C-alpha cells in the first residue's frame, strides 16, 4: 500500500532518517515516528484519510524543528488542498 506523502505534512517535512525511524504501536493499530511526534492510525490510512492536524499546530511544529530547513509543503497550502477536496 502506498499513500501520498503530502497527506502527512510532518512526514513530508522530515528528513529521510526521521521517516525511517518508525514503529508499530499496540499490535499494529498505529504507526509512530517518535522524532516527529507523529502518530497515524492504520485504519485511517486504509480509509484514505489525510492528516487532521490544524494549520496552527503544524506551523508551531515547523517553527520548533531542531533542524530548520525549507518546508516542502506549508500549512497554508495544506489548508487550501483540504478545502479543494471538500468542495
């Protein structure tokens, strides 16, 4: 199964090594990326749901990243994509 990385902005803005550092939680109900403070429910991914993180939360997370680098997708772009999908 493959999902678009852009659905999950924290993963999109992570380094390759941060994305590789993951583990299954609770017998496989969720995937956790501890370096990114990201937890994604497996059922949610199977159902095709994107990240539900708010723009404010994402912006705060981006601002506190230890390694500052240019984001690949900004919170405003994510919000625009969500609005377009729901229309």
